[in-house]
C-alpha cells in the first residue's frame, strides 16, 4: 500500500481541520525519522500510518464526546509511539484539554515530548511505570490504551482511575471476545463493545462504573 492510498483511506475517517492534518503530517515525519533508531511501531505498519495508527486512534473522540463536549483530562496508558494518546492531544489542541501520556521507556518519552512540542499538543509526558503513575497524574475523566495488555490486566491498571469516576476506551483487536471471557469483570463495572470504524475486526471496549451516567 502506497502512502497516497493510505492517506486517501484515512481521509474517510479523519474528520480534522487543515491545521490538524498538517500537525499529523509533522507527526508522521518525526515518527519515520525516530523509527530508524527506536522501534516505535511495527515496521510492517509504516505504510499504513494514517489509517492503522492515526485514524484508528482518532475514532476514540467520536465515542468520548458528550453533550458537554470532550473530556477535559485524559490519561493514556503505555503510550509507546503515541497511539492513541498523542493523536487525541493533537486533535484537541487549542482547547483546555490535558492528555497525560504514561510511558516507561525514556527514549519513547523523548519522542513523545518532541512531537508534542512541535505540534503544540496539550500533552504531558510521564516517564513512569503505569503501576506508579496515579500519584503523578491524579483524577482524570478518560483512560485510554491501545495494544497494551489483555483486558483483565488493563482493568487492573486502570482501577485507581475508574474508582475516581473515570471512563475508559480501550482499542482492542479480534481476540477481545476471548479476553472478555477470561477476564473477571466486577459487578461494579459496566463493560460494552463498540465496533471499530477503521478495522473490521477491531473493537473499542468501553468501561465505567455501573450507574455512572453515559
């Protein structure tokens, strides 16, 4: 798949301004440059950056928006190359949103800071293990993660934030049904699946405390 075709495919899903598109182009250029020295994404997906990574990440916004607008504070667990957290931050640049990016690899953190600075994204990078990040991040409205861990582990990692009232949107692949079967879901949680707009086999897993308003 060539880059032009990939961008055309992504344009069907990416509902962003010209300014945001330009920032994503900058992001792509930085990612390709850093990829040479640090494996940020699977090499097999480099020709699908716009659809596989940018559009896949941005679709979370459609499900996070409420009548009151987008969540004000986010935490992205295990941000890696910035998906979905940094894409979300870029798309919400110019608002009073803050997106916390949690990543334990210091070189990946350097990459995230570089792109956040160049795109003026409202992102704060935390070079921490996820298990240790709650004290630094504090209460948030939304928790995200992508390709990080099985669902049972994600729920465990996100538990302190969920307990504080945060909602979660996790990007998962085709194995999510088996992960749901394996996970022990507390009766205090409501878990639902949303079809991916980008990947026919993908799903978004929405999690929040039972009884919490949608």
